[in-house]
């Protein structure tokens, strides 16, 4: 009898939907650092998912999703075994599109490891803000979370060069994800 094993999936969530964002470039660079044989990566771009803002008639904790957009998003998130949230710091916080995505679901986030990769000119405030929400959702935040400092000249094209010094930290995040998945 052949036994099939489930290879874990890490969802790399791009948590910005601004037109001029560099989030997709940051996520692509991060995926190159996170890639490991123990798991697969799945990019989840909140700009293309385009969730309505909290349009379910019941609270997410009940899990009675009625909107097709919520049901589809719940299926994507439930199919992931852990996450890396890639997002910019906005005004000492994080983007509303990311908050909406987190608040749209509940059970699908529970007890899954999550790391954050925050980019901007400073990141500590966004890190503090998101930690509270991730704890409220019952997620297991990694010890390795990375703050990427943007240069005044950083563009989509310069992301790989500008963020090269952070590569060992993102690789350590990937190693921690692999260990967490192995021991859950």
C-alpha cells in the first residue's frame, strides 16, 4: 500500500494593494531566501484576491461563511500550514488590506506558525501592532521576524540588491518554519 505524505505549504502573503507598491518584488526576493525542501511556497497576493471589507453576516469565529469571496479565501488559507506576511509599514501600522484579510477568517489561522517580513523606513511600530492581532488569532509567531530598511532609492528593480544584507535573516526564518512544521 502506497502512503502519500502531505508536503507542508507556506503561504507568502503580500499585504499591500497599492498601485505603486514594491510588495511583489519583496515577496519574490523573500521566496528565494525562504525556499527549502521541507515545504512548498504559495504566493497569496491580497491585491488580486480583492476581499470585500468584512461583508459576512456572522462573526468569523463561527465559521459560517456565506460570501463566495470569503469561502474561496478560507479554502486558500486552510490549505496552508504556515505563513510569511510580507508588508510595508504604513503610519506606524500595517495596511488595511492585510488587517481585513486577517479579520475575515478565524479558525483557518489557528495554531499555524507565522513570520513577518516588514519593509519601510522603520518597522518596530508595525511589528508591535501586528503581534497583537496574530496572538488574538491564535497564530504561533516565529522568533525570527525581519525588518527590511528601505533606501531612498529602493525600487522594484533594486530590491534584490538593496535587501541582500538581510538574506541570512530571511533564510533563518525559513529554517525556523521548517523546524516548527516538523515539531507541530
